[in-house]
C-alpha cells in the first residue's frame, strides 16, 4: 500500500522545518502561544517574509492590537521591508478593531485572499478578538466559524495567542492559551517559552501537536538575532 505524501508549507525559519517533516501541513490552521517577548510576532512576520521571498507565496497579516506602522517598524529591525510588499499586494497588512464582527472579518478575508492570491495568513493576537464575547460557548462558536472558513479558503494559517501564566511558571511554561478552544480546533499547536534570564537556554520552542506529522516532541532552544528566529540543532 502506497503512503499518501503530505504536502508541506515550509516556513523557511532556520531549523524549524526540520522539526516537523518540512514545515506546516499545507492548508492547515496552527496556533502559536507564548508569553510577552517570547517571539510570537517575529515568528509570524518571518513566516510571511520567507513566504514571499523564498517560496513566491503571497501573505496576509491580520492585527487586532498593534498598529500596522508599528509592525512595519518592528519588521525593519530584521531587515524586512513589508511596506513595499503591502503596496504591491504581495503581503497585505490589515488591522481590525477587536469589536469587529466575525461576519465582517470573514468578508474581508475572502475578498483579500481571492484578490491577492494569498497562500499564508497570520492573526495577531486572537485573544484580543475574543475578549468581547461574553462566554466560552460564544468564543468557541465564533472561533470554529473562523477556522472553518480559513480551511475552505485553502490557506496555511498561523494564529498567535497569549498564554495565561501560572504561579509556578518556569521556562517550559506551566501555562495555557487564553483562547482555550483554539488548541482543540487547530491542526498544530506550537509553544514559545522565555525565561527572561538570557543565555543559551533562555528561549525554547516546542511543537505540542501537529496532525499528520512525525514532529520533534521535546523543547528545542532557539535564539532571535538581527535576522529573526534561529532554531538550534539538537
């Protein structure tokens, strides 16, 4: 019996794709969680930048909190000039108010993805979008609706979420995602950690799950330098 080959969406982030058989599963929805300063936004921007420059895949960055100009400024610190890509439609950036309805987000998504032949989509952070829903049931229903649309659009998605920290938190987290239902609805779940102490083991990444993938299980150290995230070889 022949095995069906899983098509991959490589991130181009040094060392990451080797942890998960070549990258994210194509057209999957993946959640990236971590505390402040762990590198979530850097991961998203690097995924989109490499998409355009290394793999000729257009992208879309949806922000619910940072202003677009602020994101552009952060990206420039790594040498990534997204303003030119945004103007040309190669990588669009759009900010939604957290009070924006799911139906409006969906309409804009469909419009931009279709018009610009988008293959990669990032959300940053989803917890801000969900904070105006009154209870967990509404959060789950609306997140499910959004995730279902993204899968129908045939795009590879990375959604950042904040982590709720526990009293005994250490470098390996001991926390959980604010939008708890997202982990169950996503195909992949990646944790970013930082002790804040500096040094070789200050940061770590762990792929908690990735469907249809024989991925590395344990935490792997990584660093952030002038060119972005670099996963250290085990």
